[in-house]
C-alpha cells in the first residue's frame, strides 16, 4: 500500500536535486540533535540477547572497552561502523538528552540518568572534540537550564553560540513536568536566559528536536522545530494538550510558521534533519495519538512510518510517498542523514510499538522512490540497538558520518550506555 499524501512531482525533485550534482562542497555538515523518548507506561521487559550484543555490561552501565578505534572490515562502497575511543571527562551513561554540533565540537546537555522509577533528569553539559576524541566537562558554567530531558538544542555558528529551549522532566510521576524557557550559551558570557513573550513561552513548551538552518547567502542562523510532546501527564499522547502541532522558527524569538496544506500529523520522538544542499528539512515517523480508539499507547496506530520534506525557501511541506510494505515501517526514535550526492535519505534504528529497539540501516532513493536495507550486508562490529542516544551528522571530504553517543538499549530494565560509534557512508561507490 502507499501512504496517503502527495508524491513530490519529478519536476520538484529535479529543482532540488540537480543543482547538488554540480555544486556540492566537501567538508560541510548538518546538525542532528538527539530526541527520543521514555514512554509513559507499559510492561517490564527483559533484555534480549540481541540487545546485549556488542555491549560491555558493568553495573547496569556500559563503558568504553577499547583503547583505539575499531573499524569494521567492510567494502569501501558500503557503510560501516567504527567504535570510537574516548578520552577526557567521559560523561556518565545517559539517554534522552540534547545534542548540537558545531565546527568539530559535539555538545550534549541534560538527559536521564536512570530508568523508571529512578529516571531523574540531569543538567550535565559537556563537549566532545571530534579531532582529539576528548570530552570536556562544561559544568563550570552556571546559571543555565535546569535539569531536563529532550530539550531543543541548536548551534549558531556565526556567533559561536548554543541555544537550549523547552524540554521535560520524567514521565509516570502524575505531574506535568514540562519546560518553556530558552537559554543562550557562549564561552565568553556563559549562560543567559532569554526573555520571552507569552506567545513564545507557549511555543517553547515542547520536547523534540530543533535543527539549525543557515541558507546560502544568509547571514543569520535560524532554528526550526516541528510538533513534539507538551505534557508528561499519564497517557499524554491522547490528551488534547499532549502534542504541539505546528512548525516553529527561532530568530530572535519563537514564531509560528504558517505552512499551509498538507501538514504532517502531530507527533513526538521523530527525527528532524536539515539538508543544506537541498535547503530542506526531512522528517520520518514518530509517536502519535491513537486515531482509531483514542486510548492506545503502544499499538501500531501510535507509530508512524511516513516521510516528509519541508522546502525552507517556501516553508511548505510535501509528503514523499512510497510502498510501506518494502520500507523501514512504523517507528519512532530513528536518525536521518541527507545524502545529497546520491539523492538518498539514510535512516538508522529507532523503536517499534512492541518495544523492539532497532539498529538497522536503510536508504531511500529519491530518484526511484524505493527503500533499500543495507545493514544485513555490512561487515564488522556494530553498536547495540538503542534509543535516546545523543547524535550528530556531518559531511567530510570522503563520507557522510553519523556519530552516536550513549542511549538506552530497551524501554524497561535497559543497559544505559556511554559508548560512541560512527557510521561512515563513503562518498565513493554506489553503497
């Protein structure tokens, strides 16, 4: 079957894709902040053997076990994973925090330091130097956001600054533990809380990913976010106020964007990534309300498997239709990479309605409209299935790269992680 929606016309795709074939610049990058979620209910589940695969368990937490990178022995045209050795002040095992990447520096903030009923949020703040593989604790900068999970976080390269906005506390407390404040950080001034008007406070009340966008010829970075959870009350997903359902833009404050129709369904725990070459936002799947019975929390109806593209120039959405039976299926918590060179959208992992945590790798071909799974052909070690990981993606001179750090291996009774892996998608070959 084909998901309902308008297939992007070939002419529209060519307008976006053809210039990329002639104008790609090596060394660019795009930000991919972390999102992911802790579900508000469900049965306890033991780890499967697959979830224990490729992790070293120590006191319920996973720690680095290698003194050097461990690349896989994969053909150069196929993606491959590398375990990254970490130095310095390696953060504790955390999940459901926020991430931003800027010029060789990988920033992480917040997250949860345990699982229900001990899933307390933290305000930990660290940066990883990608070149030296070294972590630095930034806890000396006080006055920043309070402890929280799933806050929006993005970088502003021209000011060498970061922003953190919104976020939440833990689920399953019977309380609405959401945040609506916004903070700015730079090393010269530390943290500064941004004054907001009442309308901006309402728009900041969401837990989701935000992405930094600085189009060609533009002097200032803006941030976009779509939808997201806005409550931690029981069964929030089916509450009228449980989800935001709009596109918002941050430029000197939050503003709602009128995108017209069609618009993606309201959702949470969905990946959002920016493609500089296409000047577009990409969105896949997520966790949504039960439109059938109105009460389901972990049913197939609560999980989406759709793919959308937002044209940043026009700020309009278009759904990319495909045969769902041959694709990754309905899931939340996936990660996306925009492969402008080969007109592909790569997808890693996520979680399904039955609690299965995934580590598969797929790509969608924008020219053919087909999904292809590739992890079954990839050689070498691979990370344990997980969700709630911190992450970023970028393009180098030779490859697209996805870095992941930490996360949790399962919804209940998981191993919490603080290992780091890199997925390399070589530019050479067809993949």
